[in-house]
C-alpha cells in the first residue's frame, strides 16, 4: 500500500485507518491490510491501543475481542464497517 485511497466523502476507509493504526502500534512500517496482528508481535496491551485509537477516530466503541477474533486490518475493517458503523 503506497498511497491512501479516499472514499467518495474524502475519508480513508476503515481498513486503511486500521493499517495505519497497526503500523503505529506494532512499530512495523511495511504492514498491509493482510498483516496478522499476532504474527507481527501483537499482544493484549497493543490490542487495547488499537481499539482506543479506532474509538477515537470513528466515534464508536470497538470491543478488544474483535482484534483477537479478526486479526488482520482487512477482516477487522469489514466487521467494524458492517457491525458497528452501519449496524
């Protein structure tokens, strides 16, 4: 991922936001939407950092259990979009 793609409203997608959050929280610059949270050193404290940043950016509560159940930005982004933002 070299450039952030914007939606029609001019905002980055949830998955793109998650890629940036994962990169920052895990300290690995070359993560992409298919990078696994656990395989890249994620732990429970980092999962709480991820959900806190999502909650701040999106304005919805994101249960930390979702990071554990959906460990890639693509999978977690789909769930957040479907269940939390549109639900």
